[in-house]
């Protein structure tokens, strides 16, 4: 008998790849969605094999009914935003929504639960040392509302483990790959394709979307619970990342460094522009300073718990994604 899995966020960037991995591994998949739009970058045949439930994670009754009879739950739904005025929606979706999902899982006696969090919930190390799963959350001066919401969402998951839910948490770094480049972290590719001339020397972790999906499904096949795992392929500077993408697209590399001083000017200018236009800007005090920060992430723990699992190199991920974006332009997507 096949294992049945319920997933939230299944039409999102990561969630759609998780569904693809589950279907290809012959899981019976049920998913919740707010709209019927299928991500163009996933084959139609994959989504046609899913049992879709209309609703969202703020609807308790829908969640409890949707989880009835399933063996496992993957909670990948979340609002991702760095706009200052999205704080209330971030907290409602990410914290209250997660509380609803874990409560429904407890009510249905789910045997396995995976929560998709973020490395944003992990504290920095001393002297720039690599960050691992033991680094505790510390609200920093420029912590984003998104990071805060994901941290409190994790607290709901840990609370549920204390009530008997066999859960594990994954903390991906910045997820990259082929998707809708008008949304999520995929917008990095669009920015470089349009030959954005600025770069920073900030450092961050990056991971292939298919690696994240693969690790999550592999964790479903284990008895691991009450553990968290950083999912990070490579640590690299934004400068190096942009150069790799530009080269893969055959575009000009960024040529001007956005120093911390210029970053301070830029976010203030964007704030004024946003005030008068009424349109949110992704560049604010927090994101401008994140772009300058240097955070390195370990990935030893997941490789220890999943022997044989390995991450795709950043260059391979970028080359594969850029080819798909270019092919999509030819096909009219």
C-alpha cells in the first residue's frame, strides 16, 4: 500500500517541486490550494495525479478534513515578504497558519510531519564562523518580520512535538532553480538577465530547489523526529552568484559595487518612492543590510543523517536553471 502525503504550499516554488518528487516516488499525494493555477515549470501530468483540496491553512475545518486518513504531512506553505507593511499578514499566515496545520495533524494522528522553515531563524555565530543547527535564534537589530514569523512558527511545531507529533524541521538557505522569475528567489535570475549593474560582496547560502525537495522526501522515509536540518548547498557572495548567472545567460556581469554607504542611500530613496507610489519595495533597511552581511551555513548534519545524500554544485544548478529559463522564452512561457 502506498504512503499518502498531504502537502501545503503545493503550488508554490518549492512545494511544486516537492509534489513532483513525491509523485515520481509513487506517493499518494493530496494538496491544498487557493487557486487552480498550475506552475508552468512542472509537467501537467504531475499535478493531474494529485488530489486537490480547495482552501487555505487559515481554515481549520478544511485542514482537519483534508488530513483525514493520510500518513504524513509536509507543511511548505508560507508568506514570504520583506515589505514592512506585510508584518500582520506574515504573522497570521506563518504563525497562525502553522498552528492550525500542526493541530490538524495531531487531531488526525499523523505519523510523520515535516515543516519547511528557513535559515533566517538561526542565530549568527561568533567571528563569522559557519552557522549550524545549534545556533539559537536571537532577534537582531535588523531582523526581518519574515524571519520573526518563521521563528514563532517553529515554536508551534516544537510545541506540537511535545504533544506527540513526530515532526522534523528543515531550514533551507536561499532556494534557487527554475521557476516563475517574477516571484520568490527566482527573481534573482530576472534581475541578472536584465543586466542589473550593481552587486554587493555580502555572502549567503544557496541551495538547489530539487535538492531541498529530495531531502524532504528522503526524511519522510526515516524515523527521524524532533530534529532540525540546515539544507544548504554552497556559501558564496552575491557578486560571484550574479557573475555565474550572467555568464550562463550570456549577459554582462554587474560592474558597480553597492557599498554599505550606497545601500543606505538606496533604501531611503526606495522608501520615499514607495510612500508616494503606494507600491511596496523589496529594498528597505533590513534587506539592504542583509545584502551586505556575510553568513555561512554548514550542511554536515543532513548528510550524516541521510547517508549518500549530496548537494548539487551551485554552478550546475545555475547552468541548468538558466538553460530552462532560456528554453522557456523560446517556448513562449
